[in-house]
C-alpha cells in the first residue's frame, strides 16, 4: 500500500528548501511505497503571504541587517508568527487536505510547523505531523515545536538546540542533511598535476557578497581561473562581467542561476562561498574544499564554526587574509586540502534522503477523516452538524 506524504516547502525563500524536497522526490523510484505531494506553504496563504515569501531574496541580497532584525523578531515571537500564518493558510490548507488525503505531513520550512499543528488540533484532524530541519546550528524556535510527532535533525548541533527549546529527546532523530543524488560523486585527487587552480565562487541562490573584490584578489595573486555563480541576482551578474571580463578575459567565467552546479563543483579545486547549509553540503558531497567568507545573520551565524569544527572547510572572516589562507591550504603539496577532503568523505551521509523516507514509512498511519465543511456567515464561521 502506498503512503501519501504531504511536504510543505517554499519556492521563494532561497533554493535550499526546494533542493531538500527534490532530494526526497528523486528517491521515490527506489521506494515505490511512497507518494510525495510538495506544496509551497507561502502559496497556501494567497497573494499576501506569497509576496512576503518573495521578499526574502531582495532583503537578504541588499540588507543583511534588516534580515537579522526580522529573524530575531520571529525567533522571539514564534507564537505570533504561528498564529498569523495559521489564519492566512487555514482555508486553503484544509481544502488541500481534502484533495490530497495524506497519511503524513512533513514540513521543511519553519513558518509552517506551529501553524499547521494549530489547525490540525483545532479541527481534530489526526494526521501524523513532523518537521525536517533545514538549518545546521542556529535554528528558530519555530523549528522546535514539541507538539510535532517527530523532528528530523540534520546535525547533532541542531538536535541540541531542539533540546534547549524543550523538545523531548525521543522525538528527535538525527538523519543528516539530504542532498540531491547528482552531488554524490567525487572527482578523485583534485588539482593533481595541474599548475592552474580552479576556484568556484558562490553565494547562495540569491548571489550576495563582495564577489568582484574577492575574484580580483584571486586572479591577481594566483595562476588560476575563477568561475562565479551570481544566482538570481542579474544586477550582480552584469556588474561582475563589466568589472572582470575586460581585465581577465576567459580566466573569469560569470554565470547566473545554474542547474548544473554539480558539474562546476566537480571541475573546481576550491569553493569560496557563503555559509548556506545547502551549498555547504552540496560542496561536501562532491568533496570540494570550501572557504566560507560570510554567513547570513540569524540562521547561518554559526555555520562557519560548524565547517571548521568538522574540518569540512575553513572560515575567512576578513577577506584581506584570503590569499594567505589559500597559500596555507596549498602548502606541502595541498596537505591541508587533502585533510579536508578526507574529513568530508567521512562526514557526509550519502543515504540521508533514503534514511528519511525509511523513517517516514515507519511512522504509524492513522485513518484519514475528511475535514468538516464550514458554513460561513458575514464575520464568523459556524461548524455544521454534518
């Protein structure tokens, strides 16, 4: 018998949530006992909530401090966020349940954890509900709603935060960070016998950071090529092309949003990136050493520390030190790089997506009961006796 799983994700708050959903969906062919239906949670709230979700890109691109304020406000007012989202998505969510009739609900975005639980409880709907955390260390209280039937954590560090927020330990399962299958490949001994270093610069799907200055530093101090992914930031892409192509020609390659990023990772020797969880784990999966030059305040704040703790990469807090850090990585025939690659291979769980699906199959099903229809008055709703 096939188990129907409703996954609540997000299409516009970065690319990480979509990537996680895709990593689960592509395993359906392996496990024919699962049917996954993915929905953008922000779309359930209509135009108003969808537009709120779409502000993530511009805000994180142009004002990290504003995002920091929003993140901390949400963290300190999780009850208010849950209540507002609950009101906005309630009708469409109930209609979706009647359409999909899921055996289980999995949220991979924090804004839809407490809000969905509120709706399920108020409507007396008994469908198992769990969350899959998409951050590594600094998690919202919104991720850690103890009323969930289970919480899937990508790291021990995120689990510790859940415990601090009061989630019972028996509800938390550390499963690793699910990465799409095409990233689970290795390029052997990187830069073996090559005189030219291939750098790959990324800054998350939104393309933020002082990428031009960093690229100039690399191109002026090393025999190298630099590939830069500007993401959805078209303005940044044009600025990079204008500032770099005339001076450095083909040594600088500028890309917008790409779908074959795994090929660029496999061709690179060192990645320079923001501390985005998704980008970090995709690089680790391809055994690409990473230099983290920054992180969004809030949910990414301690990701550089996480990378250094597990020897997955190094943190360059001040880009003025970037040249010396790279020289240190290359010293002794790249001994430090080899150490990082070995640590990455030992750290990554290549079967995280499969392990998650196996766990979801083990969650006990409950009999689905259609949502009671509501009869609406001018300003309030009264439940029918049907």
